[in-house]
């Protein structure tokens, strides 16, 4: 792995690392690491920095769903045009072209099951190229983007004998 890829991997696992911390980890001067990061941002290799939130610990946990979408690719545009029509909606968190039994996997978040159902029926299903959809609801997140949500806590209580 080259130094750029090493920096990218470290940032992907922890975007809060400073250039000075990264410099120590990759064995390069901080100024060089800062320039590398600036170059990676300007050429759109680094597209953004995100926090992984455990919404279950808040009062406004959204409903997350994975939607399998089968589509007919459009002449001259393939899957890109229909994918763009889907992913431009705010509810869509991710959209992937897939191999296998369906073409697009769309991950959405909304306020309720009903809102997710309405999004699928009003925004995705009516599109000309869409042949079918299948929706799966996320019941519990264990790990996302390399971050564990529910680590097993040790029981540090003292044993009491009666």
C-alpha cells in the first residue's frame, strides 16, 4: 500500500485524525501529509468526512431500509440515468449498481415505515425503467462502515454472597 492509500485508509477509519497524527503513523512530515490530503480533496478522491451516529441513542431514530430495484437499462445511458433519478432524493443515503438478482440497491432513511413505503411507491416504483422493487427494513445495526454499534459490555459488578 502506498503512502496516499495508507493515509486514505487511516482517514476512512477515523476522519478526526490530524495531519500531525497521520504524519507520525505513515512516517512522513506533517506538511507533506497536509499537501497530500489537500490534493486528494481537490481531485475528489476524498469526497467528504462523516460521523457514524448511533441514532438508537437519540429520540429521533430514523427507519432504514434496503430496497432492491430491478430496472431496464436505458439505451445510451445504461443504469446511470435511472440511478441518478433515484439517488437525488434526500432520503437516499446510498445507491449501488449490483450483480445478481437485482440491479440497484438503494439504502434510504425516513421518519417511519409509512414514509419509507410512500417513498418507494411514489418515487421509485413509478419510474419508467423500474420493473420491480423489494424492500427490506433494518431492524438493528451491529456494524456500519467498520464501526461496531453494540459491543459487549463487561459486567464489572462485585459478586455478593448471601
